[in-house]
C-alpha cells in the first residue's frame, strides 16, 4: 500500500494544470530622444504560477531585460493581476518597438505582446568635447560638437542649463568654442549643457576635465636693488610653485652673453638664496639672469617674470665743489655747495672740531639739495666740515675740500645755558666713537673677504649644508647696524660714563661676532657609503615605535613582517664630512657632518613615514653632542635614538642631516 501511494504522488506531479494568462504593455506613443520615459506591463491570470517576462527592444536603451514572477507577486482573489513599470530611453529619432514574452517555470510561452511608438528628437547630444588629459599652458579652448544646432553654456559647478553662468563665445551651430585664460596649476572641471532651437535642454551635464601643468617661473630680487654697486650681492629666487629639485640660476653680462656664471643656491622655506660678487671691472654693464626649474609633474620652466636684468654702477659720483660754511644767528652754521654730475640719492655731512675731517667723522646727511643747516653747535666752537655725494646705486663719492666756521651762540659765565645744552656728543667724546667705528669698519672688510672666499672657494656643498654664508651675512648685517648705532651716538648728547656704557655693549657684540663667525673651513676627510640595515636595529626601532602602546605581541609581529617588505626596498646612502672650522677670533672647532639620503626603490610612494636613527656610542654619547639640521626630529632616547617624520618617501628620497660637535672617524660615522 505504501508503494502505491508513492506512485500515485509521482503521477500527480506530472499532470499539467490548464490555466489562461495575458500580458498588456503600456507605453507612450512618443519618447523624447535621450530622456528617460516610464513604461509598464500588467499580467492577468485565473491561476497563480511562477514565471518570467522577457523584454525585447528595438531603438530603445534599457537595463531591464527580464522580470521574474512568483506566486506571491500577484494581487486579488481571482482573477489575479501583477503590474510592473520601468524606465527606458529612445536611441535615435525613428520608430521604436517593445515586446514582452510571458513564460511559466517550465519555459512554455503563456502570452506575448508587442507595441510601438516614435522616438522624437529632443535635447542636443554632445558628440565630442575637449581638452582632456594634461595641458602645459595657462590658456586653453573649450571645444564641443553637438548633433544639431544648439546654444551651449558652461560653468565650474554642475547645475541646470538656465542657472549656468556663462555662454560659449562661439555657439549657435554644431561647433562651440570658449577661450580660457589665466589658468592655474591643478585640475579644472567644466560642466556643459546645450539647448536646441526648439527649446529642448540637456538634462545632464557633459564634463570637460583636464589638468593644467604650467611650467614654473621665477621672480628674482637683489639685496642691493639695481643699479648695483661693487660688493657681494645676495640674490633671492622665488619660484611660482614647489620645485622637484634645486633650480639652476646663472647670470652673464651683455658684453659676454655666452660666459654664464652659476649662482650656488640654498633653500629657505619657499625661497632660494645665493650670492654674486660685483667688481669695479663690471661698471656700466647690464647683467641678465637665466633660470631653469622643474615642478613635480616634470614640466621645466625658464621664464623670469621679475628681476631678469640688472645694471651695474660702480662709478663714484663727482666731488661737490664751492663748499662754504657761514655762521648764522643763534649759533647755526649754514653749508652751501655746488654739485654737477650724475643723479644722486643724498649728500653726507662730516664734521669735526679739529682740522683733517675724514670718513670717520660722519655727522649727518641731507636729501638731494645743496644746502644744510647745522643747529647742534656749542658757543664759540670752531667746526670743520666736508661733504660727499651718494648716488642711486649707493656708491659713495670722495670728500670735498674742507671748510670751517665758528658758532656765535652766546654763553653765560663760560658755561652753556640750560636751554642750550648741546644736542650732539661733545667733540672730546666723538674721538672714542670714531675709534669704535674703525673697529667695525675693519671687521666689515674682513667679513667681505670671507664672503668672497666662501663664494668662490672649495667645498661649496659643505659650506651650503652648514649654512656658513648665512652666518657671514648675519654678521655683516649686525656690523652694519652697529655702524648706524655709532653714528647715532655722535648725534645725541651723552656724558662720558653714559657713552662708555654704550661702547661696552657694542664691544661685546663685536667680540661675539668674532667668536661665532666662521673664517675658514678645512675638509679633513670625506666618505661615501651605503648603509646596511641590520634586522636587530630594525626590531629595536619598531619596539621603540610601539613603546607605551596597547598593541599586542601579534600586532607587533605582523607589523614587523609588513615592515620587512618595505625595508627590502629602502636604500640609505651616507656621506660623512670630517672638518675644522676656524672663527674670526682664531679659535677652531672640530666637527663631523653626516648626511643620509633615504630612498624607496619602488614606483610606489610611502606615506606618513617615521625614520629611526640609532646613533652609535662611538659617534655620539648623547644627543647633546649633536646639532640636527633636519628639523622634523624628536629625541626618543638620549642614548641617542632619534626619529624623523616625513609626509612621504619615494624614489627621489629624503635627507637626514646632523652635525657631531667633535671629530669622528668617518668609518664609525658611516655605520
């Protein structure tokens, strides 16, 4: 009986069930080309079933090609219905056809339906657009081609046609152009929509995207603005953008344009600085700078927008003539003179209470005028004067002939009245100031010689890495300021004790300059090598990195494995300089400069990098013995262990620089 029941059940499963079904399509008679339209179908049946509706299209674009139907899809209690709608787009202006084939789970067709309509021309279609990729100019032309005559607009933000801010310069037909100027470096996106003559507007924007990679340019400025006089001139180069490597700056004179001279540059944040030396032999020459720089995209620029040329003027202005000194009322003394020659900036006045006035007796200055009134005089004192001219380039002319006059200011009982207290330093104290000026002037001459030696001597790379030219420049600026202070002392009344106090301060500044300003550098030894990275030191560095963290031992081991892959592509080139520095006061210091160039030998870029430097004890006992030239560092242990942070490391590499304040064997320092 059991076997019969099973057989009966099997027979029941294969007996077909008869039922009727239909499918109806509902579509618009007209579909606008390129725009979404909603279509639908509805199934009617007297019995529930599982099946599939297969959809076919002619001149229609749609992602819906079939729709599954199950027993639970239907509504009602019999007859049953099921409806479905979806979106389609017309492809080209012509007839379109949509057909539906309803099949059951066994694949048998239960019903079919087909309908048709028209695809009409609607919004314009953009067939092509440009530019794209990378351009190397600050100007570009937007170019669009449409399938029909249209008016096109564009904007930097994606919005509808009516809200777009700008219309193409040339538009109304099928070709549309718009010129763009003053483009900046970076990615530029422009959104374009068009409207045809029937008023149909594009519902979606076409995007024109490109990268502007403009060649870098430079602006040049001089510490002594053109026209320049003889001496050491600081040159500052400001690039228009971040450069991939050090720029090249050269200059030549028009008399020999083929003989270019290289300017050694050092980076200071966004600027590059170097020095040129102008001699008397360069007088009346026109100099021209030449620049070359490469940005991170590889574009090379050579344009100098400001400061490309400079004029040299080393000729001293002529001597003023017919100088006369006239005593006036209230003790004033008036100077008058005649000057004929090149345009001058101002005149310098020199004064003394004894004959033999020279440059150390500088007293005051006046503008581009041939008259000066000295109001700071003492009664019955004879004053001696000379003057000279200073031209626009700063050249100081020779002193004039000497003249003198006696102040007729009245005094009481041989003493100066209170209201006539001298406004300038008494003549007997001016001598002390002049002696101090001689010290400063001599030291300035030494500084100029040191600057020229560093600029043209050997070991240029070492001088640049140590920033020695900057130290010399700082000393020169300080001395020039001291000269100004000393000149001011002669213009203001002080007692002898007050003056001595001021001169003692200046003496201390001079001594400090002599102790800290480098005079000469002597290279003792240099070594280049490749550092081998021992696993023991790598593990130690990783342990220091995870020190005081809550990472588990498993996390640390996983990190070590990942780091091992990176370490295999790391190369460290070591350059070690052992050298002596002699300062102006004759003292010497022994030092060692260590430069490590770390590069990643892969096409990839490592982001957020921490480099650990474990410095051997025989190189430095503690971090106190080290001056770090690479500033993004942190001392992990005084042992010393130091870490440096970098935003990224790639094939071009990064540098770590530090100075050991003693002489170290280059073989030990290169470990």
